[in-house]
C-alpha cells in the first residue's frame, strides 16, 4: 500500500502524536496490533499504578483477579479505612480516560474489521466485555471498509432549521431511552445500578449526538451541548412526572453529565466514520437491558463503615449519660438538611444494659436501636432494627416518594467509643455500618459517607456541648 494513500496506516512507532490520535482521536484506524498492544499494555499500566497507590495508602495487596473482576463491588474493600476518603474519587477520575480509550478503540476496531461500529459498545457489558475484546483482537482488517481520512468529516449544513430539527429529534430519542430505562430498572426489576446511572447517560449521549450529526457532521462541541441538554431535559421530565425529586437528580447530574460527554464523542465518531441506518440505533439501545440484567444477577453488596471523631474537655464518666440519650438538638441544621435530608433531633432510651432499646429520632422518623454492648463508660453498641426514610424528596409536588427511599440505604449497626486522653479529656468516636444497594457504589457512597459524617458531627458536637457544660463548676 502506497504511503501516499490516505487510507494507509501511520508508522507503528512510539510517535506521541500517533498514540494520542490512536487513543483519544475520533477517526484514526485501529488494526489488530494496535488494539491488542494498547488494550493489554494500558491494562497492565492501570493495574500497576492502582496497586501501587492502594498499597501506599492502605498497605493492602490489590490482586490482579480483583482488578479484572467485572463486579465493582469487589474493589470497594480497597477504599475502606485506612484509605483516605478522596481515594475513591481519584480512582473514578483516573479511570475515565481508560474508559474512553477502551470504547473508542473498540468502535474503530469494529469498523476497521468491516463490522458495525455500534458493536464496539459491547465492551460496556460486564463479563461480555472481555470476550468482545478478545473477539476484536482476532478479527482481521478489512481494507474495503477502511475510512478515507482525506475526507472532511465536518462539512457544514447551511440550513439552521435542519440542524435544530436534528437536535430536537436526538433529544427526544434520548428522553425516550431515559424513560424506558427508568421504567425497566426502577419499577420492573427494582434495580438502581450502573446500567441506569452510567450506561443510560452514555447511550443517551451517543444517540442524541449521532442523530444530530446525520446526515451532516456538525462538530464535537455542539454535539456535546445537545447530549448535555438531553440529560437536563430528561431529568426535568422525571421531576415533572414525579419519578424523582430535585435532591437525587442534583446528585446524579455530575456522573450523568460526564457519561453523556463520553456518549456524545462516541456518537460523533460513529457518525463521521461509518454512516448507519437509523434502525442500527437499536444495537446500542439493546445493550442497556442486557447490562441491567447481568449486573443485577451477579453483583455483591459490601458493608461500609463511617467513622467520625471529636475531642471533648470532659471525662468518659461525664460524657456517658449524654451518649446513651441526649436532649433536643437546638442548633439549626445545615442548609442541606433543610432541603429534606434526614437529620437527628434527639435520642431516648428505654431500660439500661444489653437489651435496652434506644430511639434516635430524626426529622423523617425514628431509628429503633436495640443495645448489643453496654460497657460503661467506654463503649455503647447497637443494632438497627428499623429506620425511617433517608430524606423527604424536594419536589414541586407535595408527596414524592421514589422507590430508592425504601430499603436501599440500610444502616446495620452503630457504636460509640469513649477513649480517655490526658488532662481529663476524651476522644469520642461515632461509627455507623451500612449497606447501599445503589450502584456504582464508588460514586454514590461518596455522597452517603459525607452525609453520614455530617450526621455524626451534629450528634457528637451536641454531646460535646452537653458534656462540657455539665463539667463546668457551678
């Protein structure tokens, strides 16, 4: 093949420009060698970096079989204490470029092999993704289907009304995908998983951007704007039809917006390198129920621990009565609690010792907490027998109660420890163990951990005020 041929592949060297086009570009062809070398090479690099970081901060060994395990929940144990709270966030941000490389190269590898471009999106599906990558590694290139890179993919359409109609059609299709997936995942199989919160925004972004760029390519930036608008308007539809409230939609927006950008880039890429019939959009859309079903069948549910501490200028004996039960919290709650998130108001106890029942009253109801350890004045532990909803949803309507408010966040048990310090002071520790059946947990537990810390802080600060006031001489 002549080097002057615009469809010829660039030299396979360590040219940084070529690697950037290969990994992050939209139109660079991907043959078997490039796909296999990049896929396995970057996988090894990602594992080595993550294993080193995990060992540096936790002294735990991050095993290769946990790294390749499709269950995200398997890796949650590496983010537990003593890992810093920001580590889970860092791993999410670190993984985004690798996610783009895997998807974009799989799409272009499928095209290079003469297959449908949407086939590359199967790398999103757990377990199937590894099989799909091996399949794409084995497929030979098909020169007859090679993209002519000399063609300008961004030929502009002069008629603005056609561009607007394409954008509206893409947004409408995305909204239909959103409503279908919410109905399927939330109300049919009762599952809040990665297929809903990650897969759906990606497919929404890809669909809206693809439709927007057909039959004319209209650019990356405007395509991303269309994809983000489809996410925003779909969220507004969920709010107006009382599927969800404002608080949960606001927490969803960061991850949905990021995934929509990824989807928009996929849609632009496919529209520019391999024209499709409209019916082929059923291929990526059909991935979503498969992802939801596979995820629901094989996931594990880890238990999380949240620890908050405070130092009090009083002895454990002075603090103990205020740990067992405390009076009304008079300090006004933080602004986010006033939006509807549950916050503690008071605690009472019936009986004493193991078997007593503690009632911790929140703004949404009471936690019923049978005492399991009564080691006065150093340790009080309890199970959670029942609990109220974690929030009252903020909504234009009076009563909105989405299913995730019932039983998806489960507090299992709690504990107070009082540790004597020098000079008659005490370190008071509050712990909560909980399960959270909303995925991807690496993202959602960042919110729940922070909110539980805030609840702990409110209670511990109140106990500190009561204990120090009772310790002052009259």
